[in-house]
C-alpha cells in the first residue's frame, strides 16, 4: 500500500463501525437492555461524526497542499486506487454531512420500528461504500464500491418488510444486478481497447483509439449500468416503488 492512509480510514471507519454497532446492538437486544442499545446508537452517530471530521481535515489539507492519493495493489487482481482532490472533496464532504445529520434524527425517526440494529449496520456499510465510490481514481475501483453500495442499500428498500416493500426491493435488486453486469461488460471492453481504467488517463487514451465503435459500445454499457442504478429515466422503474 502506497500513499496517504487517511483515504483508507475514511472508508474503514464506517465499515468497521457497522460491525461494532451490530455486535453491540445484538447484545442489547438479547438482554433487552436500553442502556446498551443507547450506547449502540451513540456509537452509530459517533462513527459518522468522526468520519466527517476526518474528511473535513483532509479536505482542507488537500485543497491547500495538493491531492491525496492511495494505491492498494493486488486486490481483486487489479488493485484499488483512490485520490482526494477538487470535486471529490466536495462529494465526500456532502455525503458525510448528509449521513451525519440523518443519524442525529434516526433514533427519533426509527423509534418503535423493528430491525433498527440491522438498519444501523447497513446504513454505515452504505456510507463507507459511497465514500469509496467518490474517492475512486479508476473505474474498476468505482465499480467495486458501487456494487457494495447497491447491495447494502437493498436492505433499506426492504426495511419495513411489507408486501410492497419486499416487491420493490426485488425490483431494485434485479435492476442492480443487471446494471452491474452490463457495467462490468463495458469496463472489460474499455480496458481491453485502451489498456487503462484510470479516470485521469481516459481522455488521452480514448483520443488515441481509431475504432470508435468499441468506445461507443463500452460507453453505452457503462451508461446503462450506472443509469439503472442511479434511477435515471427511462431506467428508473425501481425508484418510484422504492
């Protein structure tokens, strides 16, 4: 691993926090202890506040001194690459702020609801994956975290476990899986044709390609995959139901 490890901790804090919250919450539910459940919720909010604080500190430093970068080789064969600069600072900051604010109201909003611990677990899991998407420096890393984000947020759709919620979650999962496979096909085509998936290298690499048809096919596959997951018209069929 080479680069600034702070980028990894932006992702790991919510991921590790989700596991710890789930473990503490299950103990609290088993013992019917309100104090343990309260401690779980405090930890749930504290993890998000800590992540937001880390993002803000690193964001100020990167904007003053230049981009942060991190490379983790050999993961899933191609490794993972992250960078923290420009709009990435804005996106990660907005996502962290939105999660933190929502966590402060979630205890009141979720009072009386069932499977609250499960909700907290997948909320933090989705947060970590979302930050990973925004920090990614290549499309392969983007794809990996986008898939984690999609599968983790599936539980949000099914949270209430009513008939309509479960039907909506089935539709969401089908669209997410089909979109992910189509997106992966586009990434394979693009990587084979230009030899790189690093976002900063894509413009120059694509300009050098003479067979534009392959680029259009790869672009369409990725547009379909990301569009389906994002709920873009006309691939938004899951969104109204969810």
